[in-house]
């Protein structure tokens, strides 16, 4: 598997809460949730710490047991990261730092993937069919207030992310495609998937664009769309941290 990626902060003034760890055999993409102002997380660490630590823990599990099921890898990564917080953090706090997770692994016979939260994995088969793993539950939250999101996080009524609940791994979208069938694949955080969700592009279009011009081209596209949108057209911040990974088989 040949891998290329870009991981760009929304602004040079803020830390990047996205994180990528890529080898020729697996790719891990994390998108940490930006901490809401004034919310006590019970954690002495920050979001960049969480995504880096979870990323390294997931990679360690993948290296040590390359055939492990990805649900087990994800659960193990969450458990190891909870341990890493140490005694100084209150992991019962529902606002403990959290992150989405997307993993793609190129095994001997299968390409396996898992997605938790609103990042996406797209796998293209030789017959042109696209397998899209994308959990868009955060787009349908019944309450977007700080308190509402805190209440809905890691519940079936709301959405699941990697934080202080190992059972979140069982809520992820996971699957496998025979390696011989796979031609191309991509992983993206929601800073890039908004090209599809907001701006009318197709998943295939994003794959083609990355294939021809590299992952940075789709981040340039999303920045251009954001700047061209009328002020206030979309909820939330103008730009988001944006990560795009392109894999060729
Ligand atoms: Zn902590």
C-alpha cells in the first residue's frame, strides 16, 4: 500500500487536534473534539495529547498483533490511553477529552477498516463500487448546547467517540474488503468530508482529485469553498482542522 497524506490545522494560531500515523500497512486518523470554553474536563492533558497518545497506543497494538480484530484494537487503545491519563485525571467526567477514530489496515488477504465518530473511510473496489464507512450521527443531534452535547456523548441517543468508555469500540462501523479487489482508498476527517456533506462533491470525486493532485488538493478545495460561503451559512467555525489520506494498492 502506498500512502500519502496531509494534516492541516484550521488556523496557525491554534493547535491541530487532528492526528495521522501512517505506515505501508496501516493508517490511523484521529480528530480530537475541540474543548468547549469554560467546560471542566477533569483532565490535566489537552486534546493534542489525547490524539497523539491514543494514536501511538493503537499503532502499538497493530504492530504487536497484526491480525487482531480492529474492534479489539480500538477497545484496547482506549483502555491503554485511559491508563496513560494517570491518577491526576477524573475519567468519570463526561467532558473528558474525546476523539474520532478511523483506521485502515492492509492485511495479507483483506483490507480492514473501522470508523468511530464522524471521520470517513472510502474503499474503492476494482469494479468501481465504493465502500463508504461514515458515521454522521453528529449531524442529527437533538441538542447542540454544550450541556446537550455533554449529555449525548457516548450514548445511543447521541454519538460515540473514543474517550473514557472502552465499549465505544463496539459502536464503531467496521468491515473488510478482499485485498485483491481494492484499487484505492481514502481516510478523511470531517474538515474534509464537508466537501461531500455541504458542497455537493462526491466521494469518487474526492478520490480522483487526491489521486491526480495529492491529498492537499482536497484541503485546498475545502478552504476555497469555506471562504466562498456566505457568512453564517453553516453552523460552527469557518475552518476546521482537515486531514486527508490517499492510499493506492
Ligand atoms: Zn488526562
